[in-house]
C-alpha cells in the first residue's frame, strides 16, 4: 500500500468519499460535516485535512464564528475516480462499502435502478454508453444542492463501468 498514489489512498475511505459528495454543491466546515455524518468534529477535521493534503478539496471561505475561525472547504470540481486504473480494486472495495451503507438507507418502496452486468458489446457501443454515463454523472453533479436544501431529496448513485480482460483466454 505504500506505493499507492496518495490521492487513491485518500479516496479509499468511505467517509472521505461521502465528504467529497457532500461538499460538491457548496462549501462546508468540519463542524457541518461532523453533524451531517454523525461523527466527531475531530474525526471530520482529520479526514478533511487528508483530503486537503492531496488536493481533493480547497478552502472556499474563512469566517469568524462564535469567537473562532471557521474554515469552509469545497470539493475540487472534476471526477478523480474516472480513469483510475492502478487503484481499481481499492476503489471498488470502498465503493462497495458505501453502496452497502446507502442500501440500508434506501426509502422503502422507492423506485430506483439496479444494474449488474458482465456483457460483450462492440467498442463503438461501449464508447457511446461510457460517454452517456459521464453525461448523466455530470448532470447529477451539476444539479446537486447542499444537504437538506428545500425541495431536494438525497440520492445514492454508484457506477463503475470498464472493459474487462477476457478470462477465458490464456493471454486474457
């Protein structure tokens, strides 16, 4: 694990992935993140420092609050998960953990989409679908609002799609 990219290591913790999602639509402080995630302020601060150290968040504003300084951070826009090859198993495990946690929070009887597939398609179809998945993810991220904003509902979205080696061939 010591040779792993520091960004991948930072992304490999489910709490930090949630923090990045929460700060996507706007800045939040460690105290706000702690309340939203139901963790201690110290733990939220520790994870926030880790994200800041690898450049996944940036200081958005600093203000005086209750006699102290409050720093609010936002997620650096872009998607660091898109083309990570080296850390795919680590990211998959983190995303699986996050998916299990989100599945427990699913609204009973709610509509959703669940897909699990291992398919063979032509390269043109794959590229078209990959591009549309990027567009859908971008649309959702652009529509994201701060937690509990009036008129919003929380969503869980996890997508990991990529070409596979052919496990049936000796060279695959």
